C-alpha cells in the first residue's frame, strides 16, 4: 500500500484537488450562500496563479515533501509511532488527528505573531469568500507551513498512507469550508460537530478582529471547542457580514503582484491576537 501511494502521490493529490475544485465551483453557481462583491474572474485568475506558483516553489525548495519525509522516517525508525508500534490502523488514525491538531496550532500561531500575520493576512484580504480562497496563501507562508509539517512528521513518525490521507483531507476540506455554498441550516448544525463547515469557517474571515480570531480549525472542529476559540455565528449574519480585513480593501490588491508584496505593506493593524486596539 505504501509503495503504491508513494508512486502515485502526485496523481492522487492532483486528482482530488481538481475534482473538489470543480465540484464546489459548480455548487457555488447553483446554490450560492452570498452575493459576490468583486469580479470573480480577477479573483480566480490571481488566486489560482498563486496555487501554481506555490506548487513550483515547494518542489524547488523542498526536495523532500511531507510524504517523502514520512517514508524516510519509517525507514530510519524515527518518531513516536515508529517506536511505540501500535496497530497500523491506530497509527494511521492517530497520525491524521495529530497532524490536524498541529495545523490548528500553526493557524493560531500565524494569527498571534505579528510577523507571521503579515504573511497570513494575504489569505484574509480576499474581498470575497469562495472555493479559491481556500488555496490563496502567500508563498513564504506555504514554505513556513511545509517546514513545520516536516518537523511534525519527524517527531510523530506517521505512516506514509496517513500523511497522504491528511494532505488530501486538508486540501479538500480547505476548499469545502471556504466554499460559497448554501447548506440547509439543520444539516450545518449537525455537520459542524464533525467537520468544519463553510458557515463555521466564514466567521473566521470577518473584518471584525474578534471574529477573525476564532474558528481556526481546517478539518476537525473539536479544537476550537476545546480551546475556547469557537464562535457559532458572525454578529452581522452571513449575508450581511463584511469579508476581509480593514486594510487592502481596493480591488487593485487582488492582483498577483500586489498579493506577493502585501507582507511588506502597512502595519499588522489590530488583528494579531495579542494586539492592543
């Protein structure tokens, strides 16, 4: 199984990425949650250009990505799971949950440290909220995230299959919970006990700092409930809430060149968790 996954990792991830992207892009057309406020064409072209750029950069900077590191760790016997040797299915499940928790902590960190917020705020500066927002991250943040992920893999020692499952889930859930799709409210209330739904995560993209600093989860919603960062709804309601941050409200900041320069512009403002108003 591990050999098959290693040999087909790129195809598996690309297949799921494009499949999920097309699915939710179509869903957004037939059942949108909110009316878009700026040109969808401009946003999509520049957001997806970032995806392409980030993919090239990762391959250039990191000769070994998370899946390759998991294979190396297994071969060398590094990491907690390789030393305690629980049953395989427990290792896979524990690794997926642990990696998700690590991403939650990383997400809180980039909101708490002003320097990292400068990188992460590009994700929040999108003026609308749809499936492409889930893939809109600054290249330097992508590199930082991969470095953290590789460190977690070395410490944890997860099976290769678990890392692939986690990567696919992370990409898929990020596009799902950023989608501008309408779900029945009753279904949303049930789903958000098990996965992060679009209505749950949309609160995190509110222009109001105290709402921005809530609902940090990507896959599992439990961390927000456990650590007191859960917020059920935005104050203004989902249709009326303002998406984005107080800076970079002009459409010119949606262009790729401006997106790449954003960390160098302005101040962190009042969004970092420990910032004083």
